C-alpha cells in the first residue's frame, strides 16, 4: 500500500469528513469536529483537503507543529511574521528550522513605513507588522495551520481543532489545540526538536523584544497592559482592544 493509499484507507476507516466549501469565501462551510483526534490525523486531513494551499504559521518558539506537519508533507510552506523587533534567539531558531527541515520558510515583512509601538501604540504596531502582512499573504490560500493551544490563555480556551476564520474567509486548523504543556515537552524531547533558547530562560511565550518578558503561559506578553492577543487569531470570546496606557515592558 502506498503512503497515499494508507492515508485514504485510514481516512475511510475513521470516516474523516470532507468539507464542501473550502476557504476563499465568506460563508462558513460545515467543519469537522476533531475533538479527541490525534494531531497527525488532523494534519493528514488538512493536506488531503487543501493540498499545499494550507500553510503553517510559526512563531519560532519551538518546532513541534513544523515537525508534525513536515513528517506528513515535507513540502509544507511555513510562514513567520518578521516584525523587525524579534529577539536574536528567535531569528536564530528560524534559521535552524530552515536548515534542519529545508522547508519553504516565508518571512513576512511589515507594511511600508510601519507604525512603532512606542509612538503609535501596540494595536497599530501589531497591525502593521503582523496582521496586515499576514492577511495579504493569506489572500490566495485556502487554509492555515497554527500551534495555538487551549491551555495557553483564557482567550484560547474555547478554540477548536478546525475553525472558520471568518475575518479572512479561510479554514483555520489548530492540530495541537488539546495538547498540554507536558505533551509538548514530551514531543520535543522524544523527537529532539529545535527550541527557542529563550524558553529555557523562563519565556513561555515569545513575541517581540519590547513587548515580551519572562513569564508563565502568555503572562509575559504586553505585561502590565490589558492586551492579550496581537490580532492574528480569532479568539473566544472576542476581546475588545484594551486602552493603551503606554509600554511598560522593557
Ligand atoms: S508585539 Fe509589540 S513590537 Fe511586536 S508588532 Fe506588536 S506592538 Fe509591535
């Protein structure tokens, strides 16, 4: 049995669903409920459904999702939001990932003359350096995959493995949404994965230098403000943009 036949057979046995209106539209398709389904099978489904038109977002904290996806589809396209404010360690992790997996790593740059957090505020800065470049890049894709997990924060606690990204008219896939921190750590250890060295210095969540300090979960992001998300993820419930008292993270 060829690898493709094996996937089809597994899919037939598990009756993995086929969705009828994949991406690129404004009407949400009927999406499968993958609660309890292993990450590998969710990723197999994604490639079966969308081929290489499903792309993978990485923040370069670790390479768990890249490793899982690459083992199923080595040609997977990975994108990284190169905001201009990343830690040296994060950029070094991106280079190490590209060298190890030889994946097509797309570095998305900010818009021209991007806003700066210290002058225009966090929302404008994240929009110019993350949200708008990502929206432009995803315009001709059918789906995107992220390593978002429920345990990371309250805003992510209700995320599903497959969601409709209404703002972009795309299917969004979160294959490891159910994973605990321990599962992530075990997978990293078992597979000898690349990890951003800042993780070892107490940074659970790693974003841009001015907006990240060490901390558990996402507490080190925009610390001292009410800001919880940069705007690239749809969160549940939707959170209003908080007031911006000014930067406090060093
Ligand atoms: S995380 Fe901070 S520095 Fe990075 S894009 Fe957002 S506001 Fe700007």
